[in-house]
C-alpha cells in the first residue's frame, strides 16, 4: 500500500471513528529518523532527502507500473497533470530524478520475495514485469527527447 493511500485511510479513520491520536500521526513529517533531532525537532525529512514528495512519487509510480510509461511518455502526461503545480522544467527535473534513481535500483526488485499485492502499483515485479532490470542510468535518448520538447515549449524571443 502506498503512503498516499495509507494517509487517506488514516484520515478516514480519524474522522469516521473520532480517533484523535491519528491526527498527530498524519501531521508528523515523514522521516527515516536517520539523523538526530535538533532541539527536539526533526531536521531530516524523506521528501527533502528524495527531492520528491510522496504524493508526486505515488503518481509517478502509478504511471510507471500501471501505465507502463517511460521517461518521455511520463513527462508528456505529467506536464498536463501538474500544469497548475509545476512548470514543465520542474516536471522534467522530477521525471529525470525518478528515472535515474529507478534505474540505479531496479535490479533489486528481481530478488525480493514474492508477496501479496493489494494494488496493481506494487513495486514488486511480481515475476510478470518483463521490462529490463539493468538500465543505462543516464537515459541519454529519452532525456534528450524531454529536453527537445522543453525547448519547443519555451517562449520564443521576438525578432527585432
């Protein structure tokens, strides 16, 4: 279950069953707690460390796993989905960040123990994911296509 779905479930339970303790859990910043607290405060958050929010990661993960999007097709979908939130350049940065990290770690998914999957977006390759598990982490062709698309979208300077 994704963190986004878990948060939705906790919010539902907090409201439906008046479980006020869940409100504190929902308000807590996501952290691996790998760095010590500073003056009793969390100094490290997962999202800041990753450079991507869990909400963004959930959307990207669904596009990758369920829609089988690669870097360019994902970029094309996200510039429309996130048009009110991020600029096309910011979307490109997030997509490139995700695919660099995805490709650096994809091979690990081939060795994990098969498990029950409540949703189709599970990261486990389920032995049915026939995509490669070794990638060029630079994605030169795909990232160049994204850059070319960004260049075409950029406003042109007027000729004087």
